C-alpha cells in the first residue's frame, strides 16, 4: 500500500540567503515497500545548519543546490517504518540525511542507528557532530583536567556549550564569551558556565580571567587578541572556527612571539577526523546526558511548514543553540 | 700558595655591539685555597653566545653589564683544581659560568659536573643548552618518528643541527634551510641532512618538500610563510626562535585558517622548562655522540687573547655552529 506524504522543496532557485517564501510544501507518493538496500523512515526531527543555507544558494563546495521540487538536504532523526536492508529493522531510531519530509525511502548506507534511550533530538546536536567537535577538542587535543581555567566563545552554541560542560564535568572553571545578554544567559543558565562575558559591552576584555589554561576558538581575531595576553604559561588553544571571518574573507593571525613566550600549544581541529570515534563520544556523554549534567539549548520550529522560516533565521544568525524542526513525535 | 692568572675584562663600557678592541687581558691573583663552598677551576673551553654581547652592552633583561675590569659572563667547561665543597673533587670536569679567565674561584652552586668520557667542549653545545633545546622540541613536543619529513632553519647552528640529527636517528627525512652555500654545506656535510635549501637563492621556497610533517622554526616570518603551504595534514610546528625579528622589532604571525585546515599542532618552546631534564638528554645523546652519529660544528678561537675578536664575530653573526674559545687543554 503506497502512502502520500508531505515534503518541503524549493519553490524556485535562490542566490541570496534563504527566506521562508522560497519554500513550499508538496505531496509525494512513496512506493508500497522500500527497494532492496533501502529503508522507509518517518522523520521525528530535522536539524538545520548554516551550511545548508549555503548549499541551497549553491555556495557550498562539494554539494550542489537541489533544483526546485527536488528533495532538500538535511540531517534528521527518524524511526524506521520498514526495512529492506539487513542493517536496520522496523522501530530502529536512525540519524542521517533524509530530506525535509514526513517520510522518506533512503539508502541504508546513509543512515546510522542511534540509541533512543539516551535522547532523541540530541543525536543531532550534543550527541552528534557539534558534540563530537567539542569532545575532540577538549579531551583529545587540549586534554582538559581539574583546575583548568577554560574560555570559549560563541558560548551559546552547541559546540561551545558542550565544550564548556565537558570542562565542568572534568573539574575546570568555565568562562564563556558571547554577544548579548540573552546568549550569556544561555551559557550560564542552561549550560552552567561559571560566567559569561558579553563582548558587546565596552571593556569586555578586562572581564576575562587571567591565567587561561585552555581556550576554544570559534570566532576569530577579536577574541584571540583578547585571550592571548591572558593565556597562562603552557596554555592550550583549540582553533575550531572563524565565524567572524567567514563573511568578509578577512584573515585571523596569531603572533608567534607570545606563543613561544607562553610555551603555548595550539591545535587545529576539524571534526571529520573524529567521525570514526563517534561511539567513544556517545559512551562518554550518555551517563552525563541521562543525569542532566550535559544538555543542549534548542531552538525549535514546530512542523515542516515552518522549516523555511527556521532556515531563514539560521541564515540570519538569529537562532540560538541547536536549530531544529520538530516534524513529528 | 696563591697563583697569578690571566683574565679578559672590558677596557671601557660599551653601548654598541662588542668589538675586539673593547677588551683587554689583565692579571689577577687568586687566593691560595678556595673559601668554604667554593671551587677553584682551570678553564678548558669558553662558550660565547649572542646574548653575552647583549649583556655586555647592557641590553639584556635580568643581567646588567659588568663594569670595566670586572669578571665577564660566560659559560665554560673547566676542570676542578681544588674544592672546598663536598659536591666536587679535584679532577672533576664541570660546566658553569666561570668568566673569561684561565682560572677562577667560583661558588659550587654555579657548577654542574659533566661526564668527560662522552665529550668535553660538546657539553657547551650539543650536550648543553642548544642540544637540550633540540631534544625538547623533537622528542617531547613534536615527537619525531620514522617517516617524518622534517624541516628546520638556521640549519648550520647547533640547535638546528642537533634537531636534524635527532630526526635522522629516529628515521625521518631532514631538509635544512640556511643562508648561503657554506651554511648549507655544514648541514648536509657535517650534520648529514638529506638536503639543505639556500634561502638566498631566488625561488628557494619551491625547493622545500611538500608534505612536511614537522617544522622547527628558529628564524621567523620568511620561512614560516614558505613552510605553511607545504605542511602536511596533522603537521607539527615547533616555534623556538625568531632571529629574523630580533633586530628590527617586527612581529611574526601565523594565519589561523591554514592551521585549522591542516589540523596543525603548534608548540612554543622555551628551553628553561627542560633544564631539570638535562640528564635525560645526555643519556639519549651519549651513545650517538660516542659512535659519531651526533656531532656539532664548532667555530673555535684559540686562546683567551682572541676571545674579544670571537665575541665580535658572534655579535655580527659571522660565526657558524658553536662559537668557542679554547682556553687551555
């Protein structure tokens, strides 16, 4: 018995940042049973990342924009309705690119089983790539330990929030840097940071602690220039992102003299290198998530009909924390 | 029975780089026996470092210039003639600051015993601070191993020469960077580097290998800019010195984007942090020195009367390898 499902597609090709009006909902008929090697899934949650906006306007290396009417790119959490692949069975929870849709038939190779007893939507955030990024930087590169004084910017985001919570779990003092009182409130209120410095206030640099032993950089020159003079001898810096520079093409630079003088250690981080170790991260995180020591801040739009508006907010940078669309369940 | 000894002192205070004519030899009478807690030593070798020139002209932080006629600063290798301290006995070989002199009576706390069966003058170079610097960078920070492709600049110097020889011992390929054919010949001929690139030739950057896995920086921006595009994914950079910048006060900077893209690891190195581990380095080095796999290039002036001319050459940067004065023996 085939089914009719709803799916979000582009109404027309776009070249600017995506807006709600660029999308429309269409109906699609799915085959009665999935072909061999594929799985039929029902979407629970859709995650929306800034890079998806770049793909939609054909500005992302390696992924070309879908044509109007074609399935859109998006990592989701889904439940398996029917499987024609030995790797999955009906009832499994999976994560993978299933599109912006109620249901989909997708190749089994595109999916990975997740443990729904830990959490559901969090497999797109704190248990997914953003959390893996934080874990890699904190435990594999900077090797956080009790007594560290840890700073991280873009502090309301899931990467920074998870990095800071890992640091707290390991016994460090955690100071966030974020733009505005709302974002700082997420860092201290939701993530439990010891403090958060609002870089939109004059003299914010003076509120950073002296003797920073680990810094995790997501922004760029502005924060690096403030942190470096306050870095402790033998301090470690994880370089993860340069959000300040993506828009204007400017270049962040680190002065070599202070790196030598402080015997600093600096680590470039690309999360792809740690994909094979996702299970280690999930094993580390699971008890902390179950016991409430590790959380994410979610920015949820309800229903596929609001996915377009949500990606518009993601592209504008006005979402806070993990941007999600609740599709069902 | 007291003795009359010869010693080099400043003839007058200096503010410019030291020149041979700024020094004179004076005679000095030493007490018949060293007072309690001191040791009488006869100098074998005097080592001359660029920072001594800075001290003499009162340009070094933490050390003020000696007045004309006062003992000069200089680390030497000496043999103990008489000891009034339980830590040393006549016949011991020691290293420490004894001045520019034939003999001296110095506090025992200023001396450290060295093993003359490994080498003598080399305790000022490859077995001393320059070698310790190289060992710390190569084995403790960059953790060199077989298959590494290693580059190092100021390649004729003892720090770079030792770093490259450690890399060879551990199974790496070693490419030096130096200014001029003579210095490159020291790197390949004396130190056994696989190749050395002369940065005074046009297009020298193109002769650097691609896929550099470890780089050891002693110079600054010029070499960093050439190395960074050729650094392998997961490449490591040890930042040790900035000779290019000391004169003009300019600042070397590293761009952050490529550090992330290459997942580079960067280590600031200050040798003081490793003083407590000198014995580990000597234990590592001793068999390689005895069997000729680890050597230094020495630039020797014979006799105390040539010490002034030698520090002039050190200050001008025209010495190559370890600058020494043979005092006796």
